[in-house]
C-alpha cells in the first residue's frame, strides 16, 4: 500500500484533513488538480467567515494565532462599540440575514461557555497557506497539477488513477469541491434543488467608486451588491453582486470587466465603470447534500458532501467541522487501532448539521429573492425582529454555530458539547492540551487515569484540577476533536470509562 489515505483536493478542507490524519499517524497524499497555489488575499475570493466551532477547532490545534494574524478582519467576541463624542452612536454590523443587517449593539454579551461567539473573516488563499504550512510540517505529501481521473476499489484498498500514474491507498477522501470528481466516480447520491440566483465576486479597479455605496448589502431592482476594500486601505476593491436570474451557462469562463460592469450596473442602477478585473468567480445557490458521506472505502468532506448558497458564510465552516470530525477517526481506522464502524459515526454526526445549514441557507434565499408587497411585509417583520436583542442574538448565535453539538451516549449535559477553556491549577487550560490531536482524559482526583493506561498511545492524561472546582473530584474523556464523550463526578465509573474509550479509540493496546 502506497498510502493509508489519499485526499483529493488541496483547498482549506483537504489540507486541514491532511493535518488531522498526520497527527493521527496516517500516511497521507493530497492530490490537487490545479498546478499553482492560490495567491493570498487578492488571489481568492476572500471574505471567508470563521464561525464558533471553527474558531474552537483552530484553538485546539494551536492554529488560531496564525489565522488571526492573516485575517482580513478579526472581530473577537463582540465588537466594542466606541462611545460617541457627539451625536448618536455609530452603527456597527456583525452580519446579515438575507441581506438584512444585524447591529452589534443589539447583541447580548456572551454568557459563560460562549467564549467563541465571535468570528473572523479571512481570505481563502491566506487560510490555505496556514493549513498548507502545517500539513507540510507534519509530513503530508501534496502533489499539485495532478488530477484524479478514476478509481478502482477492491476489498483491500483503492487504486487511484491520475494523469501521472496510479497510486494505491487504503482509503480515499473526496475534498474536491461542489463538482467533486470523487463523488461522481464513487456513485454517491447527491439530491437537492436547482439554483435561482447567480452570484459574482471579483477584485476590480473602478474609475468612479463613489457612485456605489460601500458597506453592507445594497438592494437593487433585480438583485443586490456589496462594495468593500481591504484592511490596509490600498489596492483594488472587492465587489460582489447577486442577481435573481438563471445561473451562467459556463461557470468556468473568465469573469471579464465587461461582465462585472454590466452586473454592477444592473443591480446598482448606476453607470459605474469597471476598468479591470484582477480575479473573479461566479457561483449559484445550488443546494444538494450527499445522502451518506461514506461508501465503503471512499468518503466525502466539505463541499464534495454538501453545497448551498454562501449566505451566512457556512460552507467553509462546515468543511472545517467535517475535517476535524473525520480526521482522527479515519487515522485510527487506517492504523488498525479502531474498527471500521467508527467511520459510520462521521455521517451520523455531520449530516444533520449540514442539513440544518442548508435549511437556513434556503430560507435566506427565499426571503432575498421574493418580490412584491407580501415579500416586502415579510422583510419588514424580519427587520423588526433582528433589531431586538433576542432576535439578533439568536440569529447570530445560530449562524455562528454555537448550537452545534453531537448526540453522544450519556446523561451529563456536557456530553456531546465542545470542551470549554476550563483553567487548571497548573496554569494550563483543558482546551490547551489538544495540539497533538490525541484524546484527553481529565482526572481530577478520581483515579480514572489508571483505567486509561491501556490506551496511553491514544490518550493524554491531565491530572491538574479545575481552578473553579478545586475540591470536586471529577473526570472527563474528551475526543480528539474536542467533544466531551464521558463525564464522572465523584467516584469514577470504570466500566463506563472503559466502554467510552473502546467505543471512540478502539480496543486497548
């Protein structure tokens, strides 16, 4: 076998998955059909929002500082609203629902355990650079300009066909985007609905930008647009249009200055002139989801498993969640440490979250594209709701992913949730012990560590006590992806802990 896992696609999802697989000890090859890496900032359609579960995952792996440094804009928890010197407080927006802006000063402050309510916005090129550097440092092999063209599966593995020779692997993951070659070749069902609008994004030069309104979404007769610059205030401008018409016949054709200008004029009602397109792309709101994310030895991750409108900035975050959920499981199975059925939990845990995101995405499309007095009335009602603390906080929290958890066995309310920061009396935090991609067992005076000794190659044992509960004996098993799998207060249930360790990490060594 040449590799344990071949990953098709070197976008953010494929590269992060490669990092996770290498942390788990799997031999990984990433194949990317494009020969060149995308240039950061202007080279990709930036503005990729990073939601709460993604921030949490990046924090666990120690990647958050690098992402934060590269971010176009980093919001933190909730933006601080400066006190006005004269007049009214300035309006600062934290997002939108179907183009209806949500004001920052309408949000309630985050409560305990909601430390990751905020998010950042980063260009895809910058994020790929961060993940690519980490994947290389961990020993993942990345081959660019190598397209996957076919696959043959047998009982022992897969022969991956490429234009530069065949590769034999035990497992194959398609992280190759919404028009995934892997998904088609492996025969995954991909039901859903067809698009109703066309979106265009581009980095452009304008000779008269003052004719357009910068900031949030600006409505027009048959669509809307946004106009923005970059944090350094220099260089070209980023424009984004959405038109409620049929999708383009050729999505891969170059986006020209003439096309972008015509679209901007249609939605803005101005005679603005685009003099140059540095880079541009088109998209549609096609909404489809694979019925399962696994067929035998082939799995899907990211947009290969689910596509939808980008409203709410959910797509990349879904993919990051997929990679963090799948990577450690697939590495354990590929190494022979855990049985094959562990991989079935990937679809069981990730598919419902993808379905929820698609429903919210389609709801925004329905509200955005509807026209007439009834639609206007509905938008007014939604605007009123989003201008209240309850409405604004609920929508931002839901789109931000704070609700996400997994339905895992056990009755304790923390089970299935993301591990909290939880300061410990040795100066560390519980969430700071996950950088090597292993599971973590917190044993604060219960003796649980003795039970976990047989899994010492897969579990990091932490015996420091939580500073908030210095006298409370407690133990918790947290999976490598940072989700709590088992909790005991007081006397340890050795039988329950052994069952949890076996279920998630395989039999003891």
